[in-house]
């Protein structure tokens, strides 16, 4: 199979729609990361996503719809706070989990009685979703456990020859996956942190909890279990520049090519060692993280991550991805 990357061009959306109607999988740009999408009503197409990614069968998918899609077809009611949250944050990087009507493929939710729905703000995603006018099941467009893709080229690197089409909308400016929010109870609960923070949600809903997964429990959301976002090189994780420098020097002495990933404020403390600047704010770190991990794996024998000092707001989601990428309990 030939994999084509197409930006806005004559007929690009009709081609994407044709592939979706034929049960194929199409990658597309969103404001967070690129998605690997298929018709959520089609069992075979949804199963193809799991097979392509090598994704565990108990890890549910998110359904993407355009801003005018009538989600009442897919969900079995919603609490009043959910409607307020939709008005405040959608389209945008927020996924909301509802009781499901069971209309989509059983494989989307992996046997759970719920359905995760997202309305991306990316113009490319909105045009694609409006053209197909179907709920599109779509996890991130990367091989399972690999770093999530924030450019069309990242998708191509993982799926060249395996999918027919990548809809190129440029670099993803959000940089980490959407916040996932459980809206099935009296108080919303965050299942996965992201760019829409707990504080932002509470300001609209009045309150917001954070779900803690119990050992052995099936994941309620993508990103809750398993090692994720991992570069294809050795990694080490530390909490100080001094520790990072020692690990770097040890790898260099053995003939390796180490590199340190650190926030802007720590770069000067690394003494000129090879480093990647993660940024100075939560938004910058979210935007840069995956691109830097993908870059580092191409040249470093050891990537050393230094934990950022800021821990609140958007950094909750950034730290979750950073720790999972380095194999640290999130």
C-alpha cells in the first residue's frame, strides 16, 4: 500500500471520505496530536486500528465528531454541568465520557458501558469530520507505546505502507493529547490530564475530581495504563541537574551519545552538555515534548529527562506524559 501525505488540495476530502466508507484507516491532524481514524460504526475498521497500532484490546478509543454533530445519537443523557462544559471548551482539547447508547462498534469502548467523545478544534479535523459526517474512532497515530505524532511526517515514520492517507494540517500546536473527563457522575472526574485543566473545569462545573485507577482495573480512558509515549533509545529520569550531569558523563565515558531533556531554567546548569530545551511554561512544554522525544531517539544513545519544577495546571498533563515516556510511574 502506498501512503500519501496530502495537505489542502482539490479532492483531498472526497478521497478521505472514500477511504473511510471503504473501511480503511485515515490519519488526520488535530490541535493536540495526529489521530488514526476509522468509521466508529464499522467493527472491522475499528479492529483494524488496534491491529495497526498493536494496541491492547482493553484500551478504549475516543470518538471524534464535527461541531454540529448531534451527539444525542450516541450518548444516553448528560448531567447539566456537561452541557456547560461543552459550551465553554468545545471545540477544543477536551474529551468527555458519557453513558453510551451502544450505537457505535462494541470494540470502540472495549466492553465498557460508556463512550468517549471529542470535538477537535483543528480546521483540518473539522473539515474531514464534516465531510464524512460520521463518528470517527481515533487514537493517536503512532505505534503502541511509541511517542505520539505531532507532524504528518511522524505518522508516516510509523505507518508508511500501512495506511493510504495522512491529512496534513501542519504541526500540532497543543502537543499533548486531550484531557479526558468522566461525565457519568454528579461531579466530573479527570481520567487523563491535558490542556484543559482541573481548575478550568471546576470554574465551570463547580467542582472537579481526579480519578485514581485501581490495580487490575480495566482502563476507563486511553493513557491510563501501560508504558506510553516512549522514544526508541535508552532513557533515564532524574530530579536534578546534578544527577543528570552525572548520568550524562557516565554515558559519554563509555562512548555513548547522551542528551538531556530539561526545562529552560535548568539549561545553564548543564554546563554546555548536549541538551534539548523543553520550554519555560506548561504550554511550551506540552507543545515541544513529543517533537523533542522523536528528535532525540534518532541520535541519542541515552536520553536523560529532568523533572520540571512546576507541577500544577497544564503541567499535570505534561508530567504524566513525561514520566510515562521515561517509564516512571505517573
